[in-house]
C-alpha cells in the first residue's frame, strides 16, 4: 500500500488553497490530499476531525475521522497539522504538536488511528516530545518509519516495538533528513524512502561535521549572552558530504550505494526507488551545479550506472524549480521503463520523456517555457502543464500529447481571463482545482472537469470590472536594448500635469519574479496606509536574471553577474522612466528584502544619480558571506582570486562609499539565512567613508523579522515614516 502525505503549504498558491478549502488545508510543499479515486479529497475539519469532500458535488461532505477518534484517553484532542491515509484507507497517520526546523514545522508528534480496530496510538513513545520527523507508514501498512534526533527508526504498528535503523546520528551526522544548506537551497527535508516491498529504506546521510559554525549571538534571553551555532558553509567553503544508504528493516544493516564522484564535491538533491525494490534512481550535481547525471543504483551489490548526463554553461535547475518547490518523487510512467524529465538544454524549459536506457523524446516543442508540470495523464495520452508563450507575467494551462507528436500546445484555460491560472489536477486527470486571479481580480476558486475545463463547483471565474485604479502593465526598453516588463499603480487622484514620486520595489535575482499579473501586485505590505491615496507612484520593472518564462538566455544572463547585470538593467530601465513627464526625478525611492535588499543597496550605491532614497531589509551585503549552494550556483565556485572577483564586484559593500542619498538599513540579529555579519560589514564600510544612514537592528529576529510582540507594526511604521520623510508623497 502506498501512502500519500500532506504538509503545510507555502507562498501565494498555498494561501489560495487555504481559501479554497476553508482555511484548514495543510501541505508541506503545496498540494491536495486526494482520495484514491481522484474525485474525492480530504481536509482537516474545523471541528477537529477529518472530512471527505466530493469534487463533483460541493454539498456532499462526509466526516471520516471525528474529533473523538483523535482524542487520546485523558488528554485533549489532537490538533491536526498534517495527515496521511494508507492506500487501503484502514489507517490514518496524524502529524501534531509541530515545531519549526529552520523554515517549516517539520518536527512534531505522530499518532496512528486504526479505523477498523478503532484505536489511537502514538508513535515513538519514549522519544523526546515533538522530536519525530517525516513519519511514513510502510506500503504494506504494518510498520512506520521516522527520524528522531538524526537517527532512523522503524516501529511495528501492532506491537509498538521500536527498532533503531541507524545509531550514529549526532547534531552533525544526519540520517534521514538534511542540513541547513540542503533544506534552504534544494528544498530537501524528507530524507528517506520506503521500498515498494516494505523490506528496505533508502536514506541520505549528510555529514556536516567539517562545516564551520556561524555563531549567532543571543544577548536578550539570559543574563549572560550566548551563542547559537548554525552549520553554514559559505561560498568557497566545502559543502557537507552526502551519501546514500539502503537499510534492511529486519536486520538494521545498511548497504552504501557507490555513486561515482567525491561525496563532498557533488550534491545529491533527488533520490527515489524505481518501480522495483532492488533499484534506486538519483540525480547527482557537481558542486558548480552545471553538470547533472542520473544514476540507477543496484541495491543488491551497491553499484550504479549512469543513464543520462546534461551540462550547461551556467547552471542546471533542479526539480524543485519546476515542480512547485518539491524535489520529492520521480515521474515514472506506468510501464516503469521511462520517466518524465525537464531540461533547458535547447534554450527553453521543455518536458522530455527519458527511457531507462537514456533515450530522449521531446514532448513540448516550440520557443516557449514550461512553467510547471501539472499532470501526466497516461490513460488519455496527455501531459498538462502551465505556460505563457505570449506574456511572461501570466500563466495558463496547456496540454500536449505524451508521445511528443503535438506540433504546438493546446490551451486548456478558457480565453478571456487574462492573468494567472493555477491548477491542481487529481490523480485520475479528470478533475482540477482551478485558481484564477489577476492584478485587479481577487483569487477565485472553482472545481473543473478536464480536458473541457467545464465548471463543476465554486466561483465561476470572472474579471473584477468594478476595480478602481488598477495596476498598469507596461514595457520599457533601456539604453542597452533590453525590453523589460513592468507594472505601476498611479496615485488615486492622478493629475498628468503634476510630477509624482516613484517608489520601486525590487528583487532582481533568480529566486523570484516581481512583475506578475496576479492579485496582490501593486500593494506594498510594508506600508501603513494606501500609497496611491497618499500620492505615490508604486512600480516594479523586471530585467534579466529573474525566473520569468522568457527562455534560458534571459534567466541565465545573470550567471556570474549578480549585482552587476541585474543592477544595470534596473537602473537603465528606471532612467527611461525618469523621462516620463509625470515622474519627479528628485523623488525616486527603492526598497527590497533579502536579495531585493541587496539590489536596493547596489542601486543606491552604483547609481546615486537615479535613486535618492533606499530601504533595504536583510540584505546580502557581501556575497562571499552567503551560503555556497545558492551563491556558487549563480556565481561559480570561488576557488581562487579570479573566482572571487565576480562575488566582490557584485557586492554592495564594494560600492558603499558612493552613497549620496538616504538609506534606511534593517536587519534581524538572529537571521540564520542572511547573517547579521552582512549588516556589520556594510556598517563598517559606511562609517569608513563617513556616509550617514539610519540603522534598525531587531534583536534575535530571523530573516522574516516577525517574532516578538509589536515587531510587525514597528517595522511597518518605521518603513512608512522613513519613506514619507525622505521621499515625500504627492503631486507637485
């Protein structure tokens, strides 16, 4: 029996899913907890149980697990944070009492409710509270495996007996999960897989013992300050060692898989079982992440052989970049002899079919990018995916024939609804949860049938024709001939005879787009009040390097050029905008967070004649201080002075002496992602050249700067007051 897990979701699509399902849907990388037939789905009910819904009948709801069933004797009912049904529906695995590990609540307690026996039992009895991670019931339904304190365990569900499968786990020798860098940059969290026959478990072992600690300083939570160590390999430092083992659950004996290449100088971001229990399949990346090799490993003798190799002059994106952030799973076709793969090797992000011998068939054809893979419908012979060949700010559902015979993609999304469409398609390929929005139309959710996209339930998507002061999308071509997409929201009482201040919001790195036609664009979540009502033009433009569906050349132009080419594109685009008659060139502000904070600093320092005011939050001030997986992917491996040069050339600290305008710099001292060291390096450089600025350090706040009473309001108030003081609103 296979199991299907469901975890807390992320970002905008996750928010829309929460709205879709009434606020209680939880999934770790997004998605829906589908029932076996693909027409029903489950969600945690508002009363504390688990409910089943039928996509074909919105009024039909069945409580399959009640709150009472999830109430241990003498205790309060379990709060359901995630759940799994076994494939036969006889058991449900409950995730509760969760705790945060870096970004997500992936540690907690697990309970199993046996529907036939009507029993509720806790897994890992005797283990520390909330210490279990990624519990999974075996395919045969008899056992569960989980990680606790970096060791793997298997538990017999009938007897409750617990057997350690690894015993060498420590804070730095990590079995069955990952270190900080793998989690942050490859989205790798769940680090073990049951074999189809339930006899074996394949798992990662990450050896971070040689990774140096970054010591964050906590000065507020005790009388004496103390350090908080984080294993953090910066650019130029060796990564953790990674290897794969297969453990026999009966003997607890591990056999290591021999993957060619140094365990330190290569990454293994993906690994799964093939369709049999004697083979695993894995992807290996070299440290520079510009060579990908797919290996099949023989479990019996531990050998591997390569079936596919790809190289790139820049970098190769992993599955997490084209599958909603989820590296888990392998898209096997039912014959078990071929699988679906995605590559940019011909200049566009396309879908391929690859056999076990490495033979390729191009499925999507043409000068356009596949944005996300939505469904492989083998029965009817189609692949569904999102794309937007004509407008890089939008997204629509398309399909092509699985055998690669389609000359062009067939658009499934109905015409007449410009914007962003996301689809979560059921396992049977017949039903989809469709979410639509655009810059002036709030999220609308419906259930549709496929391939006709016929409405079944929910809100029939329609444009918000009553919207006022809609964001305006435009294109601007800079002096280098680069045409960029942009949006702006004009002041509410806009007068074309007056000149207004412009506030740019920026990110401008490969991890995210800012110019997208979906709801929420044009709103500044840091601003207290309404920027348009107050008299600001709010704006974003997007240059090369952003992960827009404009082809690999567009995205990869930023290779070894972060802080250089993306900054010039922004500045040269802004220079053209300054020519517009209603723009006040003396009141130009820019703000951003994280990579956007870095961009803000670089724009303010490198182009002080354009940008007069900047607000930068949690910025990477010195690229050689950021983690190696991210920074080396886009900037190369800095093994010598020549390799370090692009990092230095693109770092804001290098240009801090050029500050002429107004700078507000904000950072949390407990930021484990972009360390506070970046702030202090920047401060030292600004002090060295007597460049005056304003600093706000939030004690012990992480990268999101939200912890602690009053933090969010304080941050928003600070942002708003500084902007109004140094870039006054209103037409003149």
